[in-house]
C-alpha cells in the first residue's frame, strides 16, 4: 500500500473536521430512509433512492476524491465508481417506474434491517471498541464502508428486478473495503465481508429459486 495505517486514520481526522456537521445530516437522512421504508409508496421509494444517491455522491467526491486521493492515487478510481452508483440510484425511479422499497414479512427485510442497524449503530460502536475515536474514524453516511452496508440493507428491501443491478457496485466495494479489516486494522469492516456474503447468498437464492430469497407482497 502507498500509505500507512496512521496515514489512513489521519485522513479521516481531516475529513471529519472539514465536513462537520454533515455527519449529523447523514444520520438524519438514515432515519428518514428507515421511516420511508414503512410508507410503501412510489414517492417514498423515489425519495429513498435519491437519498442513497446523495450519500454515495458525498462519499465519492467528498471522501475519495478530495481526501483519500491525497494518500492513495487509486482513490480517484474509487471516486468514479461511487459517483456512477450515485447516478444509477438517482436514475432508478425513472428507469424502473415500478421501483419499490418496503419492509415486508420476509427474510430479505429481516436481513436488510439488521444491516441498517449494524451500519448506523454496530459499526461505530465496534470501531470505538477497536480504539478508533472520533474524528479519526469512519462515520456512518459519510464514510464508504458503513454507507455501503447501510445501502445494501435498504436495497435488499427493493424489488429484485431493479435492485439486482444496484447491488453490483456495493458488492464490489464490500470486497475491496472488507480487506481493510485486516490490512488497516479496522475490524468493523468484517461487516463488509459479511455483507458481501449476504448479497451473494441472495443472488444465488434467486438464481436457484430458493424460498428465502423471494420478496413477500406487502400487506394491505
């Protein structure tokens, strides 16, 4: 790697201080998304997609391009990928008029909600236990790894024909970012490895037609 572990966490220190209080706004967006998941309407699904798009854009431009690229030239490529995901999410409600995100009585919703809670609460707590104190730590919504875990949780509650495409980039980043669990001493990023396994399990489940992968119709 072209940087040290100390360099990596120092970037988060500069980044978090520079964007404050955007971290609070990210949590507000996260709570709003969870509330909208229980609304079950096309308009709420559109807002969810746009909100996720905004988070990916902040991570792509704000973190990767403006800060992480200072110590890692490859981060510019990461930034481009995150911006592509932001564009795909923003365009999804119009490209797929039947796009729908909703909490349902099925395995995908249970797993999705678990990932959401882990990203917003479990991930930062695990980081604190590992000795990563603010501002020298990745924060939900404005750091790539917890944002990816959260996004996968939300996307799992969408209709599969649409979200199967939107899950590709998060799955790729789960593989890349998951390496930080060992290489950069961020054990909370083992959550990314688990997220990748979950995504692959649902892809396989849909391909094989397994019952756990199906999305139940919302109750009226």
